[in-house]
């Protein structure tokens, strides 16, 4: 299974979905236009019609038809535009609400953000599973929310991996053991990989826009009916019938559109759930984990049903069927439990009894999730590695998470200093860690940076920086430490974020230059904490990689220079002819890998931070299946001399994140 292939398929299905919804919306708009035009015809004919025995206006069909035919084309066109605008504005409004990411959905569902320093054993287990899965897959660690629901369920929401959030019910935390909880989290991570989150958010927005038509009709019907009652009591002429008919008709059209929209949503969601189940098995290599979780749902009295009133809108995002429908076969957002379990466990037979075995609460004997027997030193990660290892890792970019990668993530968490891990889970400590990652090795520059921190930050943060700086001597784990701190940093207020950003920028410019590692760290912070300000990444439209030749040339040049120079953006000359030849050889090998031999190495003096960032933004418009080609070409440049320096590896990981490509953590000696 390949992440990029699945994303490409998801986008194709999204295109079909958008086409179906567009046709549905056009039909609804057309029906609404006919209804509104009929309303005008009714109001016109009522002025010339007679009153019946009830005192209500009577309408002649011929006069109605004549009035309908006499409506100007401009009026009909105006009605069409107004109705279409109502649908689009409704969808845009809802999508703008959801654009902030998965935390919005979690908050709407009444979720409680888990404190990264939680002392609750079950919550700590859950956080550790999420951290392991994120580090193993190369994605940012998402914030985790707990829903106060007794049912066993979970969801992933967001528009990008950077603003994703995971929600887990209290019932799931209490009823599932570690392997089962890991299977559920792997299922939710697969939704992140496969592009399902953005699809799910768009579904909510489009359905809301269609529902607005029904809402407008309901409001008109209420107002008109009240007016009719008032006129009836006063004995005055009742002219509210056309308005009541219009309101009722719009209600029927709006809710009919929602009816068929939910059919499409449910059909697509069921297929994506099968894919996510298969991905979870591949990620964990343990079909028993997710399989037993599904079995527990079937044998649990609360099942997977969510009682929160907002659950209906987000029902297709959950791990299990969150809402019951009258026609559950048609509107079910998830396949039947028995069918899902049978696909995972081929030998499973549905039990006759309602109760299933193994329904026990969490009793995790290894809260930190660390595998005994790993005794690797994290200092190893700063050493040069063989190029073959990177080539193998890049070849699997977008693929499955292997058991070795999960074990490596656990080893990494186990070998990180305890003060660093504790600091990453707390607001002041997380900011202090980022400042520590930017401290220069030169004592003079470092002293200047510490002075900047003391003058711009509170005493607690400054003291934490001084205490933690000696714990972070291995640059090879810098991005991993940053990944651990991101969930806490995402909770900073806008004012705190602005102050945090200002300090980071001053620390980077303390030596009047920008190193690649500094850029890598800041780029990850920027993408995750300021998604609105980040470079263009909304739509992947470019399918021909040759159209981005200039941007490719810039990125390949930067990576080729990184093997020789730490400070790419300094205006210095190449040291010697051998260095120049080495850079050219790396670049040519990468261009050949892409099949674009016409690309030329960009002069280092012509490369600036702005041109590099802009080139990355343009590359992010590539379609998903084209992005692995770029990463493999970059890997070719890095591994051309068969030795990968830590700086080159960190740069590759930062570029991969900029392209929305999860890059699994490279395993030494694997």
C-alpha cells in the first residue's frame, strides 16, 4: 500500500464526488428557481384571481402558466444566481470554520485536550501510542482529545497532517488494551495518510450548504404561518399562501438534497473505512489489535454510539458507527462490524452471544511503551550513515509503517533524556526546548542568544533554557524533539505565538546568517503553528513535473550544496575545485534520476532563502504521485558519495514535510 497512490485515488474519487455533488446542487438550484418563479407567478395571479369560499385567493392554472412564461429571463437568471450563492456561501462559511483544523471538530464534539504531562496511566499510554506512531511515520504529533462518551470510538479530523487532531472516547481508553488501542490509532493515522480527513471536512461543508436551502425554507414557512394566523384572527385578507408554499417547497428541496448527499457521503465513507482497516493492519503488523477492538465494540453494551448532538454531522469521521439511522443500510457510514472483522480475521465466526471475550479495561504494564532490550545510544544518530539506508527509507516514503520503524520510535523515546521528554510536554518547557535547538555551538554567539532569551522571555523560560541546553548536544534528534513539543506549542495563544516567533527569528539572526538546520527547524514550526501563513499547499494541480523545472533546479542545487556547506545562503565562494566537482556530480545524478537532464546547477550566490522557500511552495502543487519522484531524486543527490551527513538527513526531512510527505525516521543499522 502506498500513501501517495491512495491519496491520488482519493483525489480522483473526490473529483467524482464533487461532480456528483455539483450535479445535485445544480438540480437543487434549478428546482429552487422553478419554485421561486412559481412564487412570483402566484403572487401576480393572486392580484387578478378571485377569492374562494374560504376567503383565500383562487388560482387559475392558465393564468399561472401565463405569469410563469412572462417572467423576464433576467429575473430567472437572478433567481438562479441568488440560490446558487446561498448554497456556496453556506458551504464556504462552514469550510472556513473547519479550516482551522481538527481541533475545531474536537471542540465541537465536547472534547477535552489531554495534558501532555497527564499523570493518568491510561491517558499516558494513549499519548505514548500517538507519539510512537507519529515519529515512526514522520508526521507531526497531533493533539489528542478525550470525548466524555462511554462508547468505544475515535476519530481523526483536520485539513492537513499539520493541523490534524485525534479524538478518543473515554470508553475506548477504559475498555481497550494497548494493542487494541494501537490498532485504533493506526486506523486513524491511515485516514491522515490517505487524504480522508480533507475529504471528510469537505463533505461536511458541502452538505451544510445544501441544508441552508432547507433552513431558509423552514424560516420562511414559520414566518408566513405566523402571519397567516395573525391575519386570520383579525379577519383581514390572507395573502400568506404563496409564501408558505415557497417556504415548504424550499424545505422539501433542501432536505431532499441532504438526503441524497448523505447517501453519497455514506457510500464513500464505507469504502474508506475498509482501506483504513487494511492500513492499520499493515502499520501494526498485528491484525489482532484492531480486530479485537472491533469485537469489543460488538460485545460492549454501549457499542460505538456517540450521544453528543454534533455527532450526526461528523459521523463519517469516526472509527465505528457513531449514529444510528432509520435506513441504516443506506445511510450507514461504516460497513457492518461482522464484515470488517471477517476481512481482518479470516477464521473468525460471529459469536451467537452478545458478549465477546476479552472485554477488559486497560491494564498496561508498560506505560511508556518501550521495548525491553533496546540499548541504543542516541548519540549514534549524529554520525554519518551509509547512503543505501537512506535510499531504502526514501523508497518506502508514503508506504506502510514497519514494525522496525515502530520499534525504532520506541527506542528513540526511551533514550531521550528524561528532562527533555518532560519539558516537551509542558508549555514553558516546549518553548525552551525550541530555543535550545537554535543555540549556536560558538560560545560568543551562544552567549548573545542567551541574552536575547533573558531579555524577551520570563525568568522561568530562561532558567529552563540554561538547564536544558546541556541535554541537547545531539543534532541528529533535533527534529524528533521538535515533533514531541509541537502538540503543546499548538495550544499557545496568538499573543504567545507572536512573541515566540519573534524570539525564534532573533535567535536565528544572532550570527547574521541562516544555516540549513535553523531553516529546517523554523520551517517545521512555521508550517505547523502558522498554517495560514505557510506557502501555497491547498490544491495539487500540476501533473507534469517538467513544468516546475526551475523550482526543481533550485531545490536540487540546495541539497547538492548541503553535502559540502552548512551555510548555503552565505555569499562565499566554493572552497576548491574538488568541492565544485562533487556538488556538480550530486546534482547531475539527481537530474538523471528525474529524467530531466536539461536541468542546470544554480550558482550558490544566486540562491537565497526566499527563492528556496518559493521553489518549495511551487513543488507542493505537484500531484501526490509525482512527489516521491522528487524525494527519490533528492535522496540520489544526498547518497551520491554513499555517505549521508546528519545535516543532509535533517534537510531532507524538512523538505519532505514541506511537501506534505511523511518521511519515516531512518533507522541506523537496519
